[in-house]
C-alpha cells in the first residue's frame, strides 16, 4: 500500500477549478516532483497535503490514516517554503529548534536534534548566527534543517530554490537529494524548473490545468512524453503537424509538408492529424546520410554546445550540436540534417484548449 494517497481530490474556488479529480500515490521514501507552469495546480495540491487548504472533494491518506480534515500541526509533515520563513530575531539554532520547543521536546533532546540537523545541512558551528548574517544558500539550509529536526514522516518543498543563483541551485539539488536519501524521508517537491525536477526525482508528475498530464520516471517523462503538453513543457522539442498515411504494427507513416516520416507509435492508437516530435539533441549535422537539407538561420554558442535553427522543408528545425572544438557552419550556410526513426515521437493532435495551460 502506498505511503501517501490522494483519491479524487478537487479544489474549487467559486466557478474556478484549481484541481480536478486528481489521483496520486507516493511510495515510502520516494522523491516525487510536481512539475508544471504557474497556475497548473501544483502548489494547491501541496497545500492540501500540508493541511493549509481543504479539498472540495476527495480523500488524503498518510500511512493508512485519513488526514483530509486533520489540522496541519497534527499531520507530522515538514514544509519548506519559497521564502524560507525564518524568524529574523532568532538565531539559527533558535529557528531550527522552534518547532521542537512548541512540541515541548525536552531541552537536552532538542539541542541534540538541532545539532544533528545543522551538521546534516553543513552548518555546524553556525547556530549562534542570525539569518541576516547568512547567505541565501545558508538560509535555505536553515529552513531545511528546521523541517528535518522535526523528524517528519513527509517533507514538502514549495519552490525552495527559486531564490538562489544558478550555480548554488545546482549544488543544492545534489545536496538536498543526498540528505533525502540518507534520511529516507518521503519528499514532494513543487517546481516549475524542469532540470530541478529531473535531477532530484524518482518520479515526476507533470501537471497541466489541475490534472496530471504524465506521471513517470524523469527518463520516461523526457524520452516518452504521453501528451503534447508534456512533450513541449519538459525540455525543448521540435514539433511538426502531420497526417497519418499508414499505421504498421511498429510505426506510423506520417506526411509532414510532403515528406514521409516513419515514426514508432509505441502501441498508441494514432490516426488522422498528428504531431511528430524530435528533441534538438537527436538531430545532427550530416553529409552523405542527410534526411533533409536546410540553411542555418541562427547559430548560438552556449559553452558546452551550439544551438542552431535550420530552415528546412519540414519547417524550422532546432539542433543542439555538442561543442567538440570546431564551430559548426556559419549562418546562411546549407547543411544536411540526420536522425534515426527511433528518436521520433508521434501523438494525436490535442485541441489548443488542452495544450496550453492557464497562467
């Protein structure tokens, strides 16, 4: 049986539906990310699990007990907010121990747990400092230590790294994941950052308009998107509108702007108007084995790779070319492009209503 279960959860505010009949199961010790754009319902879902928002319909169970209407402080859940919510007048140790004090934990045990939590987040010896004397990354670690010190059954992280610079955020991804694994705490992260979700999670729930568009491992979410929204939201992709001419047992023959593409359908029922997708890193510059020719419209260098936009008969194709030392051809030059059929994906076209999330 799953450790955390959400069954038929909905949340309505008057005529507006934030969450629609959502079902989700999280295993004990799992790290799950709720990923999606602003307004997709991920924070509302997290707040319902935490107890800050009451569901309109549905039931939430934690380790077999119904917590749907239980008060937040009774749930045994740790929460780390985007703002960190530290008390500026309290020391680091005071902030970390605040919840333990409220729970009337004895002083000796409290001090031990504060020390353990600070050591775990690499802030040993900084208990006497105040939040204003710390860097952004250190303040974030204090917020994590405060949650960990409570020894929660479940840890909820609401965009906790959005205030950090890119390099620090990357370091914290690795650090926080290592802490979570060491402690074995079941963790749910809310984020709109695809890299964050993919580097830290066991599974990702890609959310769209109050529902889960895809729930899978990071690899499957990226390589085998189940919906047009999941395909375009998770990383960059090339998308081409086409028409299915033929469906073989293994692949579909799709006409895209007069060019026939053989696309694996992975057992899906695809017919009529479809979209064909291919990631920019799966397209490469080629000479003899080129599938299509085109002219480089844009060429951008980003250090580890070159990003190209190539005008072709299929339309504009984005290409991510690894930086092997020599730069690729110049803007305006003709190039050949190649890919393997297995790198193509096909999905039946969705209506605009279901493809684009609200803000």
